[in-house]
C-alpha cells in the first residue's frame, strides 16, 4: 500500500497558486496543487549520459499539465527548451486502460512528454506518446515515429548498445531495429489472462516494480516475466461518476486469496530460443527484482516467499541453466524490499543492503555469497545507494546518520574498515534528493528545508556548490512573497512513548500571535502508516495546515511506531495487529498537548487521509476521551478488502491471523464513537475501494451512530482537481469550525 502513502501526500500536501499579490491571507479557494508557491522544481531530473546537460520535464505554458523536455547546458550555463511536446504530438492523447492504470500507480499525471529515455551514448531519446513510440535524434533535432498502430506500445526502452527499441504490445514483448525499422515479436502467447514482460498488479502497487522485462548488457538476450492471472479472483468494482456508473471487472488478489502464477524466462534478441528458469516447487511466491550481472552470462533474481519472511538472491547461469542462492534474508516478521543491489566491475563482488542488524545498512559480498565487509553501521538507516566510485574507493548513499528528520548524502570507503565513520557530503541542514552524473564528478541536489522552498543545484563530488538550476529564492518577485510574513514555522520535538519503548518525533504549528490566556483548538494531522514519515525538515509550503493555523487552530503531527526510517525495532511493533500501537502513540501526543497552556483539551480533533483516514476512525472509535471530533478521508475499514502483498506483510495470512484481522478492522470499535465524525471518499477510488466506506456506512447505521458523509463522484484516491480540492478543504474546515465553534 505504498500507493496509500503516495496518494495521501498528493492530497494532504495541497498548496496554493494563482494568488493575487495584494492578498496576504490564505483562502480556501486558492488551496490546490501548485508548483509555484510550493517551490516549482522540474520533474524527472537526470544527467545526459555524457554529463554535459541536465534534462527535466517542465511546463512553461498556460496549460500547466502539459510538459515539454528542457535542458540545462553545463558548458554554456543556460536553460533552454530541448524538445517541444507539440513537435512530437499535439492532438488529444488516447491511452489504453492498462497504461492509464500504470500511470496512476506511477503517479504520472499530465500530457505531452511524460516519460523519456536516453540512449546510452546520449545521442538520442525515446518518447512514448499517445500509445506510440517516437525516436528523437539530438544531433539533427529530428523526431521519427517508430510505430503507428491501432494497438498501444508501452514500457519503451533502448537496448544497452542502442541498436533496438523494446516495448510491450497487446501483452507481448517486441523489439524493433531502429535503423531498418523492422519489428520482431519475441513472445507469442500474450493476451487475455497471459501477460508477457509486464508487471502484475501487486508488483506495481506494492513492490515498486513497474516493468516485467530486462535487457542483458550485451543486448543479446532479454529476461522477462510471464504472468498468468487465471488463479486470481475476478471482482466487479463500481466507479460512480456524476452521470454514469461503470462496472469494472478486475482480477484483484485480495488478502488471503490467490496471486498470479509467475514464471521467469530468457529469450534471445532474435526470438529463436526461450528458456524458463526453474523457480522451485513452491509456486506461491513473488519475484520482486530481476537484474543481469555485468558479464551477461548470469541473471540475478530475488525470490520472496508469500509470507515475506524469506528473501533469496539467486544467480542463474544462462549457458548451463544452473543456479544457486547467494544470499538468504530471513525475519520473524517481514523483509523490506529495496533497490540497493549493485554489481562491481571486478565481476566478483557486489553491494547489497540488509536490515539484518535492525537497521538498513550496506554490505559487500562475493558471488558465492561470502560476506567481505559491512560498509555502514550504526543506529540509523541508509536510504539508498546513489553512486559507486570504484576508482577512488567510495560508496555514495543517502541516509539518516545525523538525524532521522533529515536526509543527507554521505560517502563511506569500500574497504569496510570503518563502517561507523561515514563522511557527510551535503552541507545544508534539510532534505536532499540526489542524482549523480555518470562520471561521478558531480551531482544534482533537489533540496529543501522547513523554511526554504525546493531548490535544485549542481555540486562537485565533494559537495561544493557549482551553480543553481532553480534557486527559487523568495524575493519581491516570488509569488510566495506576499505570504511569507504570515507563514508559521513548526516547532520540532520528541516524546517518550507511554510504554517507554520508543522516542516519538513531532512537530507543532501554533498561531503566529498567541493571545495570553486563550486556549486554542487542535487538529492532529495524521498518516501513521508504514513506509511513511511526516515529521521531517523539508518544505511544506502554503498548505491547508497554514490556512488552519491562520484561522486560529494549532496543528500537530507525530510519527508513531510503524512509520519509516527508524529501524525495524520502530517498524515491527505493528505486526499482526494494526491500529493498536499507532493509536497509543497518537494518544501520547494528545497527552502532551493537554499540558500546553494554550491548548483547549476539550477541542482536540484528528484528520487523516488513506491510512490516515483509517487512523482517524480508530482514534475516534477507540480513544474518544482524547479525540473530540474527526475527519476520515478514503479510509481502509476492513483489511480483508485490500491486496495480498501489502496486507499480508503486516497482518500475515488471514488463515493464520484471523483474530488480528478482526482486531485491526474498525468495526469492533464503532460503539466507542461519542463525538462528531465526518467521512469522505472518492466514488471511483481504485486503490482503497469505496466498498470500505459503504460497509462502514451500513455498520454505523445499524448501530444508530450518526455521522457526516461527503462523497465525490468520479474522484480517485488522490482526490485530484482544483474544484474537488476546493470543496473538500472547505468541507473539512467547516466541519471543525462548526464543532469547535472556531
């Protein structure tokens, strides 16, 4: 349910745009997503392969949702339009249902150039646009349409040496020779319930794997997954729009039910020989990652058990079809997936991330699975590997070695002789998103902190600043300037959990001018779910929180146990029973709020979306003495309605943990509701299905529990669109105003 978090950030992080410079008070009708006030930064930032330019997607037109490809040229220190999307395709785009769903799970919204890929030599680009493939030659600035079919081509890639383009069409894998334009179909049986080279639903939604095929480095073979959906139950999902209702049949693997049958195979680029990899007798498994070794003779794949307590890294030899397990990770709870497998140029060793000591750290192994060195160590976590400079013997990674509230770039020697002593590269305190150039001589830093809007800068490998790509400085010309004096910066702090087992970080926003002796209502803004972190030192902009603070509310956020970047000891307490320790920790926060002289302890409410909506319900039902009013957005109410990979990771299989599923649903606790509650939900939600709310409505009515309900026809889980957000935010604020008499 990573999707829950991502959609929640889109919804709760809504910001302001189209502001009049005369206005100095935020108003609800201006609260909707805007890059300008929240720090307009480019999308899909990356270096060209030769490191001479930085490319990015951005819109500089009235239609803010249509994107073009821009570049920053390092030699000339200039930004310019590289490819106008209208030169590729200017009509109304038509996408397949499969591609629409794929983009929804990738959080790709808009039109024009939404994805692009460089050839490895940096001389050409690929654009999938309107279901076809366009090849763009950067030397002569000419676009060439490679496909023109009634079918849709998706998941488009260059081959490693640039001779071919690969893609999926009608659930089969194809390659196209660029120079001749000749196509070759590599798989034949795709269609219906069989998908070749495609990622299955839970891989996209929960494993962060959006593809189902991989080129060998010598571009002679491709590995691909063959997915058979026939074991998965068919569900009929309603999408209710303003003027019609769509009934959608979907193969949906609800927790406890069958997953797809998955096979791993290799095929040569000529399509003459397909070989299937023996995945073992146990078929009820996941294949979350596949990656070729540098020699193109071996293929690695990660094998995950259905209960997610075992993860194996296996090597398969293409020539003799032999394989062996190199690493086995085990847990009594669950194993978190990652993307931190890096093969080194010696073709003997690799870097691997593991939480085996309770924190995610980096290790070096040889191909036989022998541990060579632990590269990082300590009571803090690595986020991800960013680059490996083998020539100078450094591994660069982002992590939380200084504080879990910030993300920094660090480096550590590859020798593994001093894993406790890492070197911090980034200078400014805050949150850094880092992208390295291919030559390891420079990196891009997408940075912000609580008082600095998002900025993009270029740095030398030692952290020295070279130039700004987007300084985004708040001066008299910045659209944020009229509001800067009214923006409230939060105070950060920490509390000890009631059971003494954990330190909980929080941030609190207070009205700018507290009146002596006055007590203010509080809204606890919660997410609370796994893979989330809300209390961080990064820019939030002019959002709903700022509006509510200006209206006289205190806003409080606390990261409870189960959330991310604190190690397994902080994550694992939620196992087999959700909504228990998380609510306890939020109560700890409320107990602290009650000690503050400016807080009215009889007017403390809670608001959350997605997992936060679930948390709002559990708090109102189980802890009504602490939470006096609540707004629950798009909540999960019954975990039996959610998918296998997410739900079983945290609750185990329903056959094993039936009591845990019952205790983790909201329904046993409805009798505890004794304060005002509002529930809202998008009626076309394909992530947390609207069924969660309809089931809650019926149960509340059966128990004669009164509540408020707001539904949004046609809205998905993220509640996108200005009109929807304006109405929703008005509804939320009006709810608390009415019940707190604010």
